[in-house]
DNA sequence: AGAATAGTGTCTGTCAGACAGTATCGC
DNA sequence: GCGATACTGTCTGACAGACACTATTCT
C-alpha cells in the first residue's frame, strides 16, 4: 500500500542559530562550532540547536540556552535577524531556523569552551576559512550585513567593548565591523552629539600606556544596540 | 497514572501573519479579518494562518497562500518583519508567528473579498477601532514602525501607488505612512537625486484634471521596497 | 482675472569628509 | 628634543528645512 503523501510530511524542524561576533586582534570574528552529529557531521557551522518548548519561553530564550551550552559567559544581548525556511535547507526535511546575532565583549573571548563534544573556534566573520554547513554561510553574511547597517547608521557596538575602553579602541571596533577606516575627527565629533553622549560615560580615568594617556569610557547601564 | 510532563508539551504551532497596508482616502489602512473559529472567535485579527509544509516552499510562501484565501489580487512583495513566540500568546499552546508586511496598490483595494466565512475590512493602521486578537495589536504596531523607518530613510513606498501616479500623490502616501506632513520642495528635490530617479520613470504623460496637469510617473520594473 | 494645483529657487543651519594642527605622555 | 598617540580646529561641499516664488491649467 502506497504511503499517504500527507503522512510523509514530517512536522517542520524548528531551530535557532546565533551569529556571535567578537573583536580579536584587528578583525571581526564569528564563533563557529564543528558539528559532532549528522547531518553535516564534522563540518563547521554557526552555533545552533532545536527549540525545546518545555525549556524555552521564547525563541530568544532557546538561543540563549543553546549559547550557554557552547560558551561559559552569558550573552545577554540577542537580536533577531530573520528566519530561514524551506523543505531543502536541512536534509532531515522541512525546517525553520530563526537567526539571531549577539556581541561578546572583547575581554571575554577567552572564557569560551563549555562543550566537550564539539570543537569551537573564532573565524573571520566576513570570509570564513571554510564553507559552512546548511545555509549558515548565507546566515552569517546576513547577520554581518545587519550589523554593518547599524554601525553605518551611527549605532555604537558598545557590547563588543571591554568594560573600560578608549575612544580609539571604539573607533577600531567600528572599523573592524565596517571593513574600512574612519576619520578620527569625524568619529569623535559625532560622539559628542547629544544622542551618543548619553550612551558613553566619561570615567575620568586614564589609560596607563607608553604614550599620552587616553580617557577611559564605559557604556551607560542598560545601553541597547 | 500521572502524565509524563514531557508528553503534555505539544509541538509548537507555526503560523504566519500579514500586515497588509494600503492607502484609502487620506490615511494608511491595514487589512483585518474577523475570526470565524476559536480561539478568539468573532474578534478582529491580522490575516494569518498555519504553515502547511506540504503546500508551502517557505514561510513567505505560506504567507502568500494565506493572503490568496482572503483577497483576490496577488501581492507579490512580502517582507519579513520578525517573529513572535512563546507558550502564552495562543491559548492552544506554545506558538510561533512569523510576521510579514505587504503593500497593496491603491487601485486594487476594492478587489478584495475572496472569503465566504470571515468578514474583512480596512481599518486605521495606526489606531485600529477595536482591540485585536492574540498579540496582533503589537504585531501591527511593529510592522508600522518598520514601514515608517523605511520611509524616513527615504525609501519610496511605490508598491502602494497605482500604476501611474503623480509626485503629489506619492508625497501624500509618504505623509499618510509617517503621520506628518512633508515639505514639497524637499520631497521633490530628493527624488531628483540619482538613487531615487532610477526608481521613478517619467512617462511624459499628464494627468487630466481640473487644474494644471501633473506629470505621471510609474515605478521602475523590479523596484523593491 | 482669479482659483487651484504643479513645480522651482533660494537662504540658512547642520553635518560629513578631509586634513592640518595642537596637547601630553615616555624616553 | 623626538616619537607616538590623544585630541581639536577649520575649510568645504552636500543636503535638509523653511518658505517664497513662478508656471500652467480651468472657470
């Protein structure tokens, strides 16, 4: 007896993926994990997993739970990018992935590795060293595009910064995201305008360094990117 | 024997909702349908429905299929806004809704009604006359916000216009979306800049009216909002 | 001519880009 | 003083807001 076509349709897989960005050295990096299970076992992919309605209060919660299994530190600021869906993007069948992005402070990028099964690494966000599983190459590209648009529109990626930072460091972070250099004078002039000065707090502290000390700033509590 | 708690978790409902906008009179309207089934029977809501993996090639496809059941004309330009999810937003249990918005040309707003069960109406997009079912009030507000941000950033909502339109009509459409009046000179000066003039085609035709005839324009084929 | 709508010109303030200049540290 | 980095000043061009102005139709 032939299968009823309707019976061959499984309920769609519902997953979340996260593009977790950080600044390492001079470049923007994204967290990749090496898959330990089929499908696409051994390939590198964005951290992701399936929704568990009994554990998660929302899709964003699911993303946070999955991130906690990969890295030690909490990443409080997750933002939804968009969804990816269709019958062919996962060999197991019709699937939905909701993509989020998140930013990890520079001083926490070594606090990773909370996972004994999968290898984890930071890779170039704009051009990963190897192809990614599923449609994750496209997902990463989309997340990066959203990130760049926000910075172009003068949003400050303060969540990538350590607690205390100089304006030069902040400018270098923006440059790493945009992939181009910015004019120092223009950058600092913008920060003095009302909208931005509310996000930045002058700590009156100075960086101890070899040259002229720079003023240290911190993000306003509750700052949202 | 007590239920296994895990068995009480049903698979999440996966649905799509659409905020379909049009211009009627001087205002921005959104399409609402009166629900004919539980939950929230008889309440007004955004057009929406459940994903059918055997029929839909993607979530956007699902949204198009659902719209076709409500209105006659095809609405080709659907854009994803974001998702809404959680255990409490639908009384049937854990649910996900992916929200899309779409724009209906002004000369097609009377080609609606493809549905014998549900009542359909255009309501004020910014302030619907009655509360909406589920979290659709919040969904509509979010979609409207995205629409306004795009127009503020000088995107042209050409998909709301009839095939041929004058610049004054286009300006009135933008004003209806933003909820504020715009300066005619500024508006037209922007349109002459390179980026916009590629989207607008001067047809060399004139509107037949009671006063000075206005130049008629049409959208460049393939224009995307 | 006058009403009504289409379309243009101009003044001004704001801000971005470019780039030169000044300030403050260690050696 | 000199190198290095932090930080500021200034010129210019692009563009937005405001508003007055001209142009073309109908009655």
